[in-house]
């Protein structure tokens, strides 16, 4: 009896002690769980040796990477204003431009163009200057619309890609720029071709000829250049000057030898009594490479979306993947213009058509008749306005007597080298 009561008395304090120890350990664990160690701020840590401009730059790049473009641009602008001599200054300016480009939207893309151009102005000797110029072109490329819509961005993209290739022809980004330029020119040529085809169907031959001639002379890599040449041949063959159709049919045979229109073009040349040219080996190699080039195909799911999509799709897929794109700016192109060169063969319809007319000016003065019957010696100057009449005769203005302010028109006759002022 005594032993049992003694054991009970000893067990109670031991149980209380064990319970206290358990509660104490649980309290410490809870304190570690609910009171985590505060993370040290690396930017203010004594162990951090990074420069403050680098910290700003890295934080801004991280913000842009995660879609916080405005916050990132604000930090980059702070870096530029606070540390104007920083080694990250050029990178910060380029990162701001990239941020506008990635965020997208009309307003942001406009800001991107200006930011890239500013970078090219302030840092023209840096390797990134080529990238900035390419991005200017790509910004316009990104905003291009369909061929029958506004072509402002397409023309701007063409100009900027040409600037890039003329300044950085040996840059690693040059092949990409060449392909994008081919795609842009395919889009522009398609727009002109559709207009020319519309006039062709409406039998407005003059308007159709002007548009189609511009296409074949400026964009030889266009996927439907052979069709444009065929229509030009048909237009001229239906007129009294059937011989003008010969160069167009000949260009189909020579420059597009794998075209399905070649047999018909050869038949037309034979009917007109013109020689049939041999295919150009380089043209054969080019068309063979184009036929074998891999091209993307639009999925059936995306096809219905083409009805509401504003940007080009099919035009970019059929663009040439080989060949040198046109590098002449559109403002300097002579396509669609009747060119008259005094004393030398004059080309009608732009370069390469093979249609020429020669005018030989006389050095001696010409006699012009006035309304009152008096004869005066007039000099027919070549500095006046000039053009081509509908019947193929060229005319120039003569410089008249300064006293009477007379301006007469000189005509170049086919049967003689002399000018006659009427």
C-alpha cells in the first residue's frame, strides 16, 4: 500500500516535467515557422559589389522580360538620366526601343521607330547599330496590310530594308533583311498587279499598260511577272504597233523559262515573225530553286481567320526565296515613264524593254514662221518640256523670241533628222 502511493507521487512530477518540455519545444518550432528569417536586400548588402547602374539595368531588363514594360522603361530612363557616363547607356537606349517593339500597338511601334533611329544617330559605330536599323524596317514590316489596303508601311519597310542592305551588306543579319525585302516587294507588286489586271479586264488598255509595265520593270522576282508580261504583249499586239509586243513575249521565254506561258509566248513570237530567244541559264536555275524551296502552308483552322485578318498572309508565303531584290528606291525608279535622251537611243517603257527611238538634233538654227508672216531664226532648245505623243512622235518646246515671248512646238520627223517649228 505504501509502495503504490509512493510510485504515484513520483510519476506525477515526472509527467508534468515531460509535458512542460514538450510544450517548450513545440513553442520554439512554431516560432521558427511563423517567424521566418527576413531576406537580405542584396542591393544594400555589404557583400554586394555591383555598381548601381548595373543594378538598375538588370532590374529593368527583368521587368521587361516579365511584361512590366512601363516599369522597366522607367528604370532605364532613370539610369540614363542619373548615370550619363555609364557603360550601360547604349544598352539602356536599345532596351527601351525593344520594349516598345515587344509591347506592340500603333503608338508603341511609332515610339519604337523613333527610339531605334535615335540609337543609330547617337551610336552609329557600335555593332548594335545594324540591329537597330533592321528593327526600324521590321517595325514597319509588322504593320503592313493587305495588297489592296494602305501601303504606307510597306513602302516604308522597303526603303528601310534597302538602307540596311546598302549600309550593312556584310552583316550577319543581311540574309534575313534580303528575304524580308523580297516579301515586301512581292506585296507591293501584287498591289500594282491587281490594279493593272482590273484595268485590263475593263479594257482600259492605257491604264493597264502603265501599271503592268511598272510591275515587270521594277519587280522581276514577283511571282506573277510572267502573267504581267503576257498581258502587256496582248495589249500591244491588239494595236497597230504589234512589234512592241515582241520584247514582252521574248522576256517570258528568256527570263521565265519554266513558266506555263512559254509555249504560247513562242507561238506569238513566230506569228509576229520575231526570233525566239534562248532561255537564260541563270533564270532556269533560279526558277528551279524557287519550285523546290520549302514554303509554309496555312492550316485549315486558320483559313477562316483570313477574312478578318488585316495583315498579308498568302503574299508572304509565295514570295521569292532566291535572287537579288530590287535596291533602287521607288522615287528614283524610271518604271512607267517614257524616257527620252537627246542624241542617244530612247527607251519607252522603262529599262530593258528593247523598244527604242532615235532622235538626232540639228546644231544649226531653225526657221520658224510667226503669225504676221515674218521669218525669224529660232533655236530649238532641248531644255524645254518633252514627252511622247499618242502616235509615237516625240515633241519638244522651242525657245521663242524673248521680245514677243513666242513659244513654238518642234516636231521630230521620222523621215529626216531636222526639227521643224510650226
